[in-house]
């Protein structure tokens, strides 16, 4: 039987969890920091600048798959024995109030800062699909939560062969068939392979705990996946253009799945230094834990901070027009993360506000 383990149990430490969360949130911020340039066509930007942002976006795209795989590891434990009502009460206590609070904050930001029209349709649609673009992740997460009680039972009665079968079906349906659609005018009916979407990453996180791979091999394969994502995006942009040019940067593209899975495996092999038989809690580990404990409010808040930096609301502007992208994108990422932490950490010391912001 496949016995999924919490990363803490698998590695004997909490650091891999903190590390994966930190790498994931940095990736998400990096992706959004580069977004203001790649919405433009290649011909409107010099090639070096465009490729630079292409690289940053290809790296940043890994953040969401890491989050989903880690969530699967932490939630899909067959050993977890709780009723459906208890499970959803826990999820509500974790995400319910922050979802409402930050949703209201982004409605206010959209209407009063960005001066979008306040209409009934805008509010209703914002509630249905999210008041701002990054809220899609929470809606996807809610969908995975609905499946979790069912998936726990399935995983409790699955072995490695079944998990491999599931993974193959998902990879074929979510990645290979869409990729084949780029190469030929013939298309397989999508109803043949119905296991698609982020649920594959969600289940894959547990399965990957049974996979052993050396760091060097994982690093090489991950690098190949990222390189192919960058090159594939460039080729599509130079030939086809339009929305299709970002196919390889989609979370479910073959190259992105390859890169994300290998990075996840690589991160789970990292252990903290030990001294005299005891785990050494370094300053770096403490920073990882602080970021890890605040990934939810950072995720929800960072877009507002990032766009304020780009627009110059802090008294200075950092964007593709003021700073070279090679430096500007990682600089915006670092400053955004620091501002988020500087605001969130003091606020979380107030109990009521802590519940609101996550």
C-alpha cells in the first residue's frame, strides 16, 4: 500500500515545508513582477529585454505547482481521520475570513485607487471569479478542498501501480494532448482523458514522496525543463504570436510539469545542518519559517504592493521603463516581499487582525 507521509515525517524536519513554501511564494512574486512587460508583443521590445523577462516568468511559473503539490502532501494523508464537517470547518477557519477581508480590500483598491467603475455587474462578477486576477488560485484551492475527502479514501486504497497509472493519465490529458495540438491539425476528443487540471499536481505531491532521485539528476532535468520552457516560448512568440505564444509557460505544459516536479523533488532532499547530533536552527532557517508562516497574507497582499511600486505610489517607481529588467524584476520581487513582511508581521500581533489577514 502507498503510505503518504507528511514532509515532516518523510525528512524528519519541518524545514523542507518552510523551504518549499518560501521558494513558491518568491516564484509567484517573481512571475507577477515580470508581468508588466510580457503582455507586450516581441516586436515592441528589444529581443534581449523580452528574453530576460521570458526567463524570469518561466522560473516564476513553478511557484503555483509547488504550492499545489505541497498542499496535497499536507492534506491527502490516508492517516488523517476526520469527518467532512471537521475538515471544512478547519479550512474555513484558515481561509474564510482572509478571503472575505482581502476580497473587500481589492474591491476597494480596484474602485478607489485604479478608478474602475463601481457597478452591480462588476461586484457580482468579482464575487463569482475573484475581485483581482490572483484570486483564481483561491477558487482553484476551494475546488481541490471539495475533492479532498474523496481523494483521501482513494489514496488510502491505492498502491504505486495505481498512482503511476493516475499520473500517466493526468500527464497525457493535461499536457501531452494539448501539446500535440500545437504540432498537428488533428485533435483527440478531450472526453477520452478527463483527468486534467491542477488535481494532478495535488495528488502527485503525495506520490512524489515515494520517488528517490539524486540532487544532481533532479537539478539537470529541472534545468532542461526551464530551458525548454524559455526556448519554446521564444519560438512560439517569433512564429505564431498571440496568446498561444505562452503555451509552454502554462502550469500544465509538459516542460513546466517537468521543471516543477524536479524542483519539488530537489527541495525535499534538502536538510538543515546538524551540529553535535542536534539540529542547528540557523538565522536562515528562522527567516524561512517566518516567510512560510505568512505565505497566505503575502500571496493575497503582494499584488497591491507590487503594482504600487510599479506605479510609483511609494514615491519612486520600479518598472520596466525605469530599471533594466535584468535587475528590475528581482529587485521588485525582493522589495515587494520585504514590504509585505514589514506590514504583515506587526499586524499579526493583533489577534483579531491576525484572523482577518491570514
